[in-house]
C-alpha cells in the first residue's frame, strides 16, 4: 500500500462531511428519543459515515479494509465514551456541563484512536502516534465548539434546528481534519529508506 496523492487534503475533505452529514442523519434518526439513546444513535451513524469517508475516500482502501476501519471507529466511539454518556447523559440536556462534555471528548478520542491505530495499514511504521494525534485533534475540535456554546448556556442547544446542529458538527470535522492531517503522512507513509536501501531496491 502506498500513500495516496493528496492524502492531507483528502483527509480534511473526508472529516468535514463525515462529521456534518453523519451528525445530520444521526440527529434525524435519533429525534424524539430520550437521552442517552439519542446520543447513542447519533454517534453510531456519525461514526459509520465518518469511518467510510476516511478510509474509502481519503485512504483509498478496498471495501474489506473499509469495513474493518468503520467497525473500529464505531466500536471506539462506544467502548469508552458511551458508558460515560449513559452515566452522565441520562440527565436532561439543560443539566449537562462543559466538564461532562470534556470528559466525553477525552473518552471518545482515546477509544477511537486506539482501535483505528490497530487497523492502520501495515506499512505504518509509527502507528502509535495515531493515538495522541487523534486524541489532540478530537479534543481540540470538540472544545472549540463546546466552550462557546456552554458559555452562552445550554438553553441555546434546545432551540437549534437539524441544519444548525449539522453546521456545528461540520465545524468540528473541519477543525479535527486540519489538526490530524498534519502528521498523517509521516504516520502511515512507511519507514523512510536509507540511501543504501534505496540503491539496493
């Protein structure tokens, strides 16, 4: 497997609609459900859309590999973050806090980062860096939106439409994509050859 041309911009393009479109359809399917079921449905749909675009479009991987990546993304979203959401998200939206969202972001980033790292292409010689890169990108993206939203009060979220919520998710995807695209080629690009190795090959 070779790094596809333009991986950085392809990754950014995949992350933006991955979060935005995934969040929109997740909101539509989960609408009317009680918390935390709403968050579970929304996160699942978002993870499926995001994972498909990341590995199918950005990485240009075959369907079998895309399936593994999508499963890793969805499972990672649930394995650490959802237990916390079930414990704390059972409260009404107005009672959620910035601290809860920060912990949820940390848990989601850790879970997704670890499982995606496990299914990276075998050529990735520094795959472990995927975990801190994903961790930083996810938390920065979530907090870039959560901090101002919670600063205006949670009553704002109850008045947002599906389009407005999707716009917020699109912003998260853009920030996440911009942060994580910076080291992506050095992580998955394989071990650089020495001059002697290049001559021999």
